[in-house]
C-alpha cells in the first residue's frame, strides 16, 4: 500500500499502515515513536489535499504536526504526528520550520470509503 493524503468535506485525511511503501518510522517500528515518516515519492496526495497542505501555518521550531522536507540524503520525506489513519481539520495543523509541501507531487485517486463514511457519520453528511 502507498500512503494516501486526501481531502474530504474540508478535512485533511491520511491513510497509511505499518507496512506502507517507504515508511521509515512509525509507532509500529519503535516504541515511543509519536508519528510516522514516509519517503515522499511513495505518497499519493490529491491536488485538493496539496492545496490544504500549502495553506498550513509554518512554525519556527523543528516540531509540528506535519513535516515535509528535503533531507541531507537527497530524499524528500513527509511526516505527521499520530497514527496511520487520521482525519484532521487543517486549521488545527501546522508545519515545522523546514516544511515545504511544494516538494510533493499531486495525484488523483478515489477517497477511501471508510473515510468518507466516517466523516459523513461523525461530522455530518
């Protein structure tokens, strides 16, 4: 599975799993990890989600809810606090000081039904 980042009804969603392509760190790989990091070229992100990501406020520190950066090893990484499946209001998210979502490439795919059903049920359909 590839990690998916998409938007649905104004929410930013992340759909991943411990064995996702390019997963380099997660709560499943090491006790105490409080988030996930994936090689960005192994992520599918919809254009609408990318627009949301580009609109996040950037903070001055190295710790934030979302990270996207070009590393010293020549790879681009995307990381987030929390588990493998998330639904977030983008107003409650922020990028770290090195956050650069324009490094991501948008792709089109269908919103997973489990997410649309959850959002419709929990936040109104």
